[in-house]
C-alpha cells in the first residue's frame, strides 16, 4: 500500500517529505501559521492564487514557532496574544 507524501516545512526552514499531513498551515511571505480550518486563510485562499503559492504546512505549532512564524490572530487568538506580549 502506497502512502501519500506531504511536503512540510521544518524548524530549520527546510522542506521535508512526510507520510503524515501537517496539522497547521502557514503563509511563507507573511510568516503566519494557523489551523487548517482558519476562516481568514480560507478567505485568502478563495480570493487569490498568490496566497496558495506561498502556502506551507507544519507538523505542529512548535515547529512553526521554531521556523520563525507567528500565530494567526484569528484562529489562534490566545497564542497570538501570548506571542504579542512576549515580544513587547
């Protein structure tokens, strides 16, 4: 049985192949990550192909943070507030 291969971004910002899909999506230019069901990302994906070109996926939140991405203020509101408080 063949497994589907997913391309994920690692903490070192290098892509790697995984048989497990990412749990979080992100935008490489904006350096934001969030849940796959985020309504803000859903709207952006529906509006422009340019957003889709910069879409990346992460195995978990720790990896997204280690890669230098910030939490989404829409779908990860509590994490976003904590992130903002930490950078002030």
